[in-house]
C-alpha cells in the first residue's frame, strides 16, 4: 500500500469521495458502541460470579487469627488479604495495607494528605507556592484529574516503549524541589500497553530527589493482566529496588482487584515503606475505623492465593484476547502502510494506544461519535485534557463483544482515513 | 439509702475498708471484659448472616433500571439503595447519596473538602486564620478526632436531656463567622442516649449563621436503633425543617447500616441539599469512580425496604435490651440514693452515659481497668480528651454477653463507690 502522503491531490480527492460514501453507509447502520472506558464486559464479569458464593450464612466469619470480620477493627486489612495482594505485585505482606473497593481513592487520599498534613513531617503542600507532578504522556486521565483538582502543576514527560523519558525525569526530580511526585503505570501502561524496562525501573529507584517529600505514585493496575500465556511482561519490583538504592521511602505502590473480580466492588491495596505506612495510618486513623473486611475475606476464601488470581486472569484473557486481536487486525488491514497512524500491540492491560497524524485526533473521535462509536475524548490521555499534537487516541476494547469490536474498529479505521485525507488535502 | 456526702468520716472509713475488700475479691476473679466501644456482639451479628445469601452466583446483578452493579459507575449509589437509606432517616431519596462501608469517612472527607476546596465556593478553610466547630458534650470521640486532626478549634457546648444548649449555640453560630460547624448526634445521642426535642431541632433550623459556609454535621447514627417496641424516640427531620426556615443548605445528614448489618461492611449515606450534593460530587468525581454497588444491591435485596430494616432492628433490640437493663438495674441497686452519680435510662442507641462526682472519672476507669474491665477512656467524650470536670464515663453494653455485662456493671458500681468514698475522705 502506498503512503497517503504520497498521493496526488487528485487521488486524495477521489479517495475522499469514496470514504465519504463509506462513512454515510456506516452512519446509516446506527451503531451504538462504547469504547471509551476500560470497563470489563458482562462475559468477563460472569466468570467472577462464584465469588459471591465464597461467603454465605453458614460461613466461618473469622480470620485465621480469629478476628470476626463482621465487626469493627483492623485498619490495615486482614493478614490473609495482605498476603494475597502482596503476592499479586511481588512484595512483602508487611509492607501492604488492604483498603477499600478501589485504588483511586487511596491515591486521591494520599495526595490530599500530602496537601493538608505534609508527607512524613514535611511542609504541607498547601503552604508551598508551587507543587509540581511529572506526568508521563500519554497517561491515565484520572491520575491527572486528581493533581489538577488540587491545583498541582503538571509537566508532560514523553513515553517511549521502555517507559518515561528518564533523562527528563532525572533532570526534573533531581533539581527542582517543587517536583513532589510522578504518576506511573509501570506495567501494560494505560494507554500504551508497554511495560517499563529494567533499566527504567532502576533509574527510578536511583533518583536523587531535590525534594525530601518526592514520591513515585506507582499504579500497578495491570500487574497480572496478561493477554497471552506465552508472552508476558514482567517488571522489576520497585519497592525492593528503591530499598537497594537507599531510597526506601520514595514510592507508593497501588493495586486492586477492580479488573480481577468486580469493578468498584473489589479490594485494593497500597504497598510502601514502614515510614510511609505509619504516616498514612496516622491520618487514616481519624478517617475510618476499618475498610470492608467481609469483602476482603470473601476474596481470600474464593481466590485462596496468587494461583487463584492467575486462574481468574486466564479466563479474562480468553475473553479479551479476541477483541484486541480483532482491533489490531483491522488496523493492520485498513491502515497498514498508509503512514497515517502508529500503534503498539500490547501483551496485556486494557488499552490500545493510537497515534494519528498531528492535528487529527479530535476530528477522528468526533467522526466516530457522529456515527455511533464513542471513544475516550481526544486529549484525555494528557494533563489538562490537552494533547499538544492532537494525536493520541485511547482505544478500550474490553467492553464490547468481539463482533461489536470489529465493527467499531472498522469504523475507527475509516474515520482515521477520512480525517487524514482531509488533513492532507489542506496542504495538497 | 443515705447520700454518701452525709456520711461521717468514721462511716466513710468503715465503708472504704469494706469496699477495698470487695475490690480485692473482684480482682481475684480475673475478669477480662471490654465495654470500651459501641461494637455489636457476635450474637447480634449472627442475626445478620442471611444477608450473605442475598446475592449468589446465580443472582441477577442488575438494578431495577438495568445497571450492572458489577461494573464501574453511579457515583451517587444505586437508586434502590438511595430509597432504602432515605427511608431510614425519613428524607427524599433525591437528597441522598449512598457511599462506602461506613459514614465516618464521609464526614472526614466533607471536612477535608471544606479545608481544601471551601464549602460551595467559599474560601477554603486552610486559608483562614481560625476555624471553629461547636462540640456538644459529652459527645463522640471520633467526631472530635476529625476536627482536631485538621487543627480546627473545638468549643464545648453542654448537653441537656433535650439536646445541646441552644442559647449558647445561637450565640456562637449567629455571631462568630469563624464558627463553621457543629457535631450533632440528634437521636439516642452518643453517649447520653437522649434525643433532641422538637424545639431544639427547630432552633437549629432557624439559626442565622454569621458564616455562609456554616454547616450542621447531623450524624443520625441511631435513627432506627430503638431498644423498645412501645417507647421510641422520634425527632423532627432536619432537612425539611431547614428548608422551611429558609436554610436549605445548612445541614449534612449522615447515616449507615454499620449497626444494622455488619460494622464496617455495611453501606452509608449522606443526605443534604442539591447545592451541597453538587459540591460534594464535584470533588468526589476525582476521588472515586463509584462505591461498592454489589454491597448496596446485597443490602437492598436482603432488607427490601424500611420494614426489613426495622425487623432487623427488633432482633438487635431483643439482644441489646437485657444488657442495658442489667446495667441500669445494677446501677440502681448499688448506687441509688448515694448521690455519687447520675445516669439516664436510654430508649435506644448504644450507650449509657454516667456522670460521676467531679474529679472521679479517671480514677474510676483506672480502677475498673486494674480489675479487668475496660471502659472508654475517661475524657474521651470531650474534645481534646479533656473533660473539665473529670466526671463523664461512657458505658458501652453492646459487646459483652448479659452475664458478663452484669458482672462488669457490678465491678463498675463498686469502683464508683470506692473512688467516691476516697474523694469524700479528702475533705472529710
């Protein structure tokens, strides 16, 4: 296939006419598909239903240590749930607290606590003139939402296939004391699907922050969310790397079962140093008596251990894989060689990240929407919703059925072509 | 029985010798009882176990409106849970959000949000020189803990059998713009067990706050927690009273099923005006995608409606009543007429509040502890843990069995007598 940029004006005009006809046909099919969020599909959730039988009216409701989970107490989560979540991310259970139904509120509360109380005795951020966070881009819109809400200045850090641009990260973190944090999704990154290389993780661990209260927000959301049995990404465990590098307090790691059991009805965890745990507990003690231990025990009784979690994830992968493959195949067939977009084939996670020609993302998302396919808003993968190149689009294949997904991907490819042709015609 | 203050020194010395002997006997029984917190007993929790069967692997997991509770979404809670919780406190479901596993974090987050963002557009509290909360005393230690953590100045407001001293409340609220809130437990108050009179509620609703961002924190924790079928307290519904009085935005009302279903694994709710709900959601949107809707649906399917909740509470009352009555009977029998303590017989809630002679509470709690009975720390019912008269003690009869409770109450009465005799001997 010839690259679109090598088309003559005449050829582009012909192609546009043809694509516009196809687009009108597509619109007349009245699609109504949503690829906007990383939501599990009903089929995927159905595989989790036996979790609901793990506790019933004749269950023993005590932990191994004899604590009644139906009553108040145990701020840090029941020990067996700590073990389960620790194994999910490969850390020591002593470094883990198991908390509520999702990890986003832990991240939010950690930033809020830093704003109001200061990190481990440092000056509360609200008393500082300027607080900055580094934001690897493209990234997760809800991370950026938290820092934006608190008035924290966000700085874009370009991502590559091995992780964030570490030269830039080091330059900022090691020199600017206003830089207090960085948002990371280190494995099957949202939205790129790549995982941080060992070198990247080691460079993170070896940072020499100008700010004593600088922390890495390590959102290990897709730790066991592989698509394939044979090809699986693994990353270095950041807590122990930071310890080895003499930076034991530098990282908060987050994870949850939001995309293992039920979204918004799972259990979540934070893993960090003893100092950081003590600091977190010092205000959590006032915020809550304890999180939902009944649900923690339900998860422990059902999954039993890390092998149980992995079995669950195999079932999910079997459902997710055909959808990812459908999208990738359609992108290849329809856009391969045209040089109007780039994408990476992920081995896990929930997204495919698509980079269109500069200045085309918003128009593509708009065209898709007009024909009944909702994508994540263009720009959402950047702080302040502003993609400087208007290029990145996040595709979330998890929710629709494979058939719907194929249909949606075809429309998407058509819109990419149509918008790209129009872009090229502007200067042809 | 003669009042202890009318005893001669001789009589007091004789009594002390006798009480000390009794106390040594008691100690030798090696009691190990905990009356420190308002925790449900295992027997009470057992009556809730069928809740766990309400959802199982063959359940329909959709709301009436067809939303899959296993997936993300619905920040404000599922409509049927809103209805259930609204009926518990007698408000319009449109004014309700159903949130996580307990109500304490909602209160904490509401104060935190006021500190950081300001209430409905007002100046964030962290930018003000001084923020004050009124604290009816004796009150709930975890309320005072939140305001203390945020550095908010707490002002004691004496309680009577009809509620807080409203002359004082009006004086502060209507004149001091630094007064931004008041903590209230309006029904079966923690720890006094009294309920606010209609006049008290109306005077609350008719406040003319000097601060536009003044809010009443109305913690309706014991809304349906009656001990008796025939004698039940009812209070006026504060939201509609505030509306009538032209103060629609002045109150946040909180409630939960923490002491209906499982403690820390129930569902919680806030009820407030449309303006306040919009303000809360504006930052909750960044904090969380949605609370645990599976547990919300579980509660709805099991309890069905307010009648189901009331049936549950009857079972709890049958278990709680004998313990309350055992304590009250022992207090009557052992302390009646001695004029060394006052207590009120509550018709609901979780506590009995005991006022010892001035300067005796800490010593009584210490004596009990020494003999194996743990009470809530003396002073805990006051801001900063400081009871100016060292007089109030909170008794929590919910957790021990009736037999244990009787045993503990006898020891308590003994310690009250012993410490009071010693106090009187100081000046005899």
